[in-house]
C-alpha cells in the first residue's frame, strides 16, 4: 500500500484529542499522520484551502473527508479513503 498523507486539524480540545487517538489507532503502517495545530496562522490558512470549517477534521492525501464537512469524524469513511490498516 502506498504511503498516505493524513493531516488532522486540531484545536487541542478534548474532542480533538480523542479524534487524534482514534485516527492514529486506525491508520495503516504506511500512513504518515500529522496533527496540525489550528492556532498557527499558516495551518489555519491550509485548513481554509481544504475547506475545513470545524475541528477536528481529517484530510487524506489532500482531500477533506466528507464526514468532516458535516462536523463529525467517521472512521468507516476514513478507511474507505485509504486510512485503514492493510
């Protein structure tokens, strides 16, 4: 499986921390998971370009997960996007 770039946009809140843990646990060995801190203006600008409107939000290979467009993280959808373990 090719390496996936997984970005988790976070505000550092409890809900974001839970999402980070869940995504890391579900991520495949070939997934590069990076937590992006929304308090950094450059990160916030990146999030805006991806269409992030709320956090936590997950972007896989440059694509914002549909579940994150609706304000919730859905691990089943993230797996369909290539996050899951092989």
